[in-house]
C-alpha cells in the first residue's frame, strides 16, 4: 500500500473516485451527444469562448479592483484590517450567488413563460428567493469575517501580553 501511495500520490480510494467521476462524465457526454451532437458541440465551444474572451477578463478586472480597494484601505486604516485573504469574504458569496444566477437565470429573470405548471410555484418567487439566498450568503460571510477578525485580535493581544499564560 505504501508503494502505491508513493507512486500515485494518494490512496486507492482517491483513484477509484477519480475513475468513477471520469466514467460518469463520459456517460453524461454520450447521453448528451446522442440527440444533437453538432448543436451541443457548438454550444460548448461557444460557452468556452464566451467565458475565456468576455467573462474571464470582466471578473478578473473586478477582482483586481476589489484587491486594490482593500489594499489601499488596509494601508490607510489605523486598526488592523481583515485577516490574510480578507477579499475572499467577498469572493465566495459573490461567486456562489452568480453561479446560482447563471444556472437559474431563466427563472430568476422571468424568461420561462408557463413554468408554474411544472413547479407549482408562481413565477415571481424565484427572483425573491435568489435575492434572499444572496443576502444570506453575504450575511454569513460577514459573520465569518467578524469572527476571524475577533480571533486574530485576541491572538495578537495574547502575543503582546507577556504576563498571559501560554
């Protein structure tokens, strides 16, 4: 077993799970391409090009702008700023929220008429629920940031206080 781990770099269970995920992706690809292979291939190539040429530069520029704002605020502020990686407290909820919007945008933006027949829900609830989920994600992230800052400040106080027990 140690020889396998040394050669592969992980456990046999990891290899089994990776192989299962490849077979599942292959199965899904075969089922997907069975109907309209050319249309699916064109959609996939278009999605890759749209992401790489349009969306990636946009969210990279937005991320760099946020990093510059946080860097400038950290230099000018007297009290310590957010812990290392503080920008991640904005990145993660924004990413999850945008991912939910991309997946469910037809429902969130009312682009699917008559969808109420299938779900039994009125069309207007999807936007409200997406906004509520987004608010909850940012609120949970803010709580995590406050806890991280509190723990970092407490650790700094313990390190600065020579009379505190180790």
